[in-house]
């Protein structure tokens, strides 16, 4: 029976080629716009570590003065001063903990005829790789003892290893960074969480290919490597000694196993702040312990205009569906005599309804195919925009399948009213008019 309905639908669509093309293109435009904007929003708002995000938290304290402070309403600063970061790190109240800052690393090539170039670098501590499930192609990370001993070690990204060593195992080799020699202890597999949650508010871009080098924090600082972003909450004249200055430039992440561990760590954080207030270092008592996705939301990683574009695109799709309803309804009214004859020959209302819904489904699938091409063109335009996420704007298999789901649902919704109108049409008046 389905084959019979398909044959009838195809014959009907062929008889009104211009009207059919208008319906298909109307749906295709709405679907193309919706899928393009939704793909971009999905990219911007995705979970960068879905297997672990529920266990990662970002502690915050507030060392500022009481100027403008409202207890319980003023959000703590996004970054930490060195003494606070080290105190929390060495307390080891979490399963894993790491502090980090970003820096620009000048890579000195091994060949004399090659020019130095800069790569994004991370100054961090030993737990960084295990906490964030960073995969290694060769070797591994360094240890907490290496942090304390200021060992000149480095982990490099796969793309940097390809550029410097042709992709070979470079563990044990030496790389020169900012005029200092570092021994390579690990090479990462491709690892570039999107968005780059650990770089938020540290001075780097939110999306991209990832960082090139990872160095022990105290080692890099002993070699005068500075952070990309620094915020001081008092007058500072000597910014080179940031460890002693009242400046915030470090981010910290902790891994907590369950809700009880989260509660315990929050209590520890509150207690630490009370202790610092008693010592005269802090004035404000507020703290925060946000989960990874809560942290990204708090930082407003997803621009409001991206969400607005999705709402507008789906509003446009709704308009396209309404227009398609009108076109299908007009087509139904033009076929009233045909419907009357079929009803007189014994066709049931259910059969008439099914025939028109099959016709609407064919229009939707055709609109989905063209809408998919329009979405690809839209994403191609996004990839040419000057945004750090632009190169990542591609349709994946889930969005590919979702395109046809949207197309089919939109067309079936558009076909409901015309199909109902056709199946309730009385045959007698149509036969008399004939």
C-alpha cells in the first residue's frame, strides 16, 4: 500500500512542478538556516570533556577590598593570586588539583636557517594531564617532585612534534623555548577541548587547535616567562615578581569524586577564606566552586547573539512551514474533484489522509536534501569569518541525521491541515461540480 501511495504522490508532484519546487525550496531555506545556526551554537556550547565534566570544579576566592562589595551578591574574581593558588594546591584536599597560566612560548628551531616562531604555552602543575584526561602519544607528564625541583621539562602537542620532529618519538630530546633548553617528557595525541575551558579568563582564545607546549609552572617562572593576563588589586610597581605581588593571574581546577567531596571542598574553601580574613589578607568572605559547565555559563562563553540567531532561524523555519501549509492547501483544493472521484470509488478517509501525508513527507525529504546543501554553504561562510571557532564549523553525523529529522517533522506538520481537509471533503458536491 505504501508503494501505491508513493506512486500517487510522485505523479501528483510531477503534475505541478512549479508549485512542488516552491514548497521544496521554502522548506529547504528554513532548514538550511536552522541547521547552520544550530550547528554553530552546538559547537560553542558543547561539553569539552563529557566523560569527566561532572567531576571538575573551579574554586574562586576574592582578595579585593570592600569597595563596592555586597555580601552574597558580588561574584569572586575569576583568577587567583600566587599565594592562594599554592596554598590550595599544597593542601591537596581534592583527588587531583592543578593551577595554570598561559604564556607565549618562543620556539627556537633546531636548524639554523629556520626562524623562531611563537606557540601558545601553558604553565601548569603535574596533575593537569591526569585531571583533564589528556592522551599521550609518547611518554607522559612530569611529577609533583619535578614541580618543586623546577625541572626543565616540557610536554608538547602532536602538531608541534610533527613540525619539529616529523612525528617521531621525541621523548628525551631537547627543545629550546625562550632561550632555555627543555627536555621533552611527553607528546600529546591530538587534544583540543572545545571550548578551551581551562584558558577562560587567562588571556587566550576560547577555541582553536589547542596549546603547543606545557611546562612546569615554577620552572617557567624561574626563567622569567610571564602570564598573558594579570589583574592587580593594589598598586604594583614590580610586576616581574608576581609571586609576591597582589596580583591575580592563575586559574585552578580540582577533581572531586562525588557530591560529598564537593561539599567538603566547599567547606574547606570557606574555612580557608575565614583564615585569610583573620590574618588580615582578605576582606571579603564569598567563595565559589562551579562545575565545568557552570563555569562556562558563568563566563558567558556562548555569545547571546548566537542564541538569538538560532531563535530567529527557527522562527524563519516556522514561517516556511506556514507557507508550505498554504501551498499544500491550495494544491489540495485544486484536486477536490480527483478526491471526490476517489471517495466515490470507495477510498476511505484514512487512505486519502495517508496519501497526502506521504506526499508531504516526500516534499520534506527533498527539502532536507537541499537544506543540507544550503547548511553546508552557510557553514562554509562561517569558516571564512574572523572568529577563533570558525575553522571548527562542520556538520557531524548527528547534525546530518538531525537535518532529515527536522525536514520530515516540518513537512508532516505542514501536511496535517491539507491532509485533514482532503479526507473530510464530501464527494457528492465535487461530483456534481464535475
